[in-house]
């Protein structure tokens, strides 16, 4: 990550890291690591706490906001979906048309003491129903039909479209349910007025709400009045170097965090400086062997683990413009070589990266082998088929500059060149779904579109939450195969390979469980715990 940090910031960051570290060492007087200066670094930018916005969905905002706005279900270390019964109980109801009832805990409140109610979930639901107005990316809500909410109520029911909703456990995911009462206050509404406006689905009434939802949680315009939490942590402040300072939420209805204060650093922060000053306790890294880390050093304090995980890196196409046409997408796909792209990714990640051509399932799903043959015919390069769009220029980008994604794009550029197709990397400082051409809706309900400044976005997705498909049960294999075939015909995105991750964990921190899903290694951040000095294991023998 150091390569992305301007040297001009080094002195400032050094001072910042020194303040953060507070002379913390393995030999602190209290016999523990300094839990007042605990640093966790993510691999990309920290742009927003709204994981359902186009910015948040592109940059894995869940790695921060997953423990600010917990999901109805939380991920387990093996990718399983665990009911978050401290917050809510969800139950699928019998009947021809799927319905799911939700009962929120009476104890569930925000960090300002306001109860968590159905209004918070109605706000997310409405963003999913009107993504063009909100600038939302909530694909599973395409399966939903209605949500009725009585202001102040702790119960609500979601009704799904007929024959839909198999993946209902992915609704109201981590980082996507925001404080409706805080949004209402910003727009001058009461909660009752907000609920009534959301139920109306009237763009004219909802537009001010959508604007706050879309941009109000961005750090570019940090607004502490909006950043109230119902998770174990709450944001205390946003720092000059893009870091987010978290403290334990005293109103949290579950077990209090083991580490009372921590700092979440963006990937642009200098990892070497953070490590040198013992301010790096947990990190999600791009490099498997960072220059600043010497595994044989006597004072080595961390362990590195590189894995390929649950996410699939895909090329996402726009829903408007020339690249919304399946024929255009298909022609481009014929000059791309996912095997070569996976190899390029793996060479930079230091681990073998499997090709992952299936849309609807994660690469390690037990049913994957029963669906993959639908996708494998699309793996082979066919220059003649690609040449139908000879002369095309494709502006390709990814959420933040890094060597691995650059190598993947370069691999695609090389294989498409013989077809007369030019791929240009236009990432610069980073691009998101908001930079693709996309449909919009103005405050009068008139449809339009944003032209965007890229043609395709390379990004990680969770196949179980990106596509409103059948559930991953053996009885659904036929449906999954049919849906996979349809997705390859339409190509809303082109799946390439699994996403590799490198995790760094300080040996003085317990309960850190590497997880390569959307929430990242921070999925159980509130369970991380400092070890007493005598309990810290030594560095492994490298001899």
C-alpha cells in the first residue's frame, strides 16, 4: 500500500501514527497491548458508511459499516448466514406468495438512544425499489413487492413477487440499514411524515430523502448527526488522513466490544509507518509480501495469511448506453481470457487464484460443480466472434489504484488487441458504479440517465447477493442452471476469478478470524481482544 501514498504526506502521517501509537509496545506497563490505539487498515478507500450506495457497494463499505449497522443475518467465518437474534428475528411465513416477518428487539436502539424501528428498514426497502432515484445498488430487492410499516413499530413484513425471494436472507445486509430518524431530521420531516412519503413511492416527496441517503453518509462531507449507529461501535470522528475513529457504542443492546477504541485506516495510509509505530494491529492488504515487512526480523509482530475467498471479481456493464446491449457485451467477452486474468491476479497476490465463471454461486459452494458446465463454454477466446466490434474502445476501471487490478486489465488488453478492440485503463484515483452510465429518476419521476466516464467496472461481488436467483439448495440445481444460462445471455456482469486477499494480524490480538467475504476480516471486530503480555505467542520459526 505504501506505493499509493504520496511522499509529501509521510511526515504528517508519521506524526499521526506516533500520536496513535502512543509509545505502545508489547511491553506496556499494564501488561497488554495498548487497546487505546488499535489500528485496522482496509485495502481501499473509506468513502462512505452507506454500503448500499453505488460508492459503498463498489468499495466494500461493509468492512467499516458492518459493525455500525449490523445485518439481519451476519456472516460466519465459513460464509454461513447466522441469524442476528440480538437485533431481530426473521421468519418465513407459509403461503403461495413468500412473506417474511421481522420482529426487532425492544432493546435495539441507536447510539443517540432512538429506538430501531421498521422505518429504518422501510428506508432501505424504498431505496431498493427506486434505485434510479436513490443511486442505490440493492439487487436482491428486485424480488420484493411491498413492506408495510407503522411508525414506531418493532414489527414489519416483507412480501415478495410471486415465485421470488429465495435469497431473502441477503436483504437488509450489513451496512445497508441506515438511521431513518436522522435522515428524516435532515429533511425537516417527522418519522411519521417520512414513513408516509416512503410508502407513497412518489419521487417528488421522496427526492430530498433520497439525496440525504445517497450523499449524507459520505466522508467527503462528514456529518456526525447522520452517523449514529445501532451496532457495537459508533463513529467518534473522521481524521485528516481519511481515518475513521470508532468507540464502543454505550447504547448497544448486545455484548460490549472487547476493544473500546479503534482506528480504521484507509488503504492510502502508509502501512510501513503504521507498522513501525505499532499502530497496525489488523490489516487487509493488497500485497502478499509487503516491502515494509520482514518475516525474519527479531521484532516481527504480525502474521500474514493470503487466501482466495468468497467473492468473485467481475466486469460490471452499465444498464444504459451501447454497453447495455447483450450483443456488445458478448462480443467483448469473446476476446477476454478469464484463465489468463486469474493467473495475472494470482501472480500479484502470491496465491493460486481459481477462475470463477459462474454468476449465481460462490466458487467454493458445494453446488458449484453442478452448474459450472453451463459457464465453461464461455471461457475460450474467440477472436473472430470478438471482431464484430473491431475498432471499439473500452474504458475500464476499478475502485482504487493497485498493481493486481492493473495486471488483470493489462491481461485483458493484450488478449483483445488482436480483435481490434482497445481496452484503456482509466482508473486514475479510483472509480465506482456511479461512474458507469446509469439510469436516473428526477424529483418529478422523469426517467433519464447519467453518461458516466467509464464503460465497465472491475469489482468484487458476492454471487449470493448480486443476483436475485434461486437459493443454493440441491433441489434448485435445475433453476440455478437455467438462471446461469440466462445471465450468460444477458451478461449484466462478466465473472472472471475469485478475489484473493492478504490479511495481517498482530499476534497480540485474539479472536481475529480471516474472512474474505464482503464484510472482510472485520466481520467480528467487536470480539477482537488484546492478549496479556505473557500470553502473546512468539513469532513462528522461519528456519
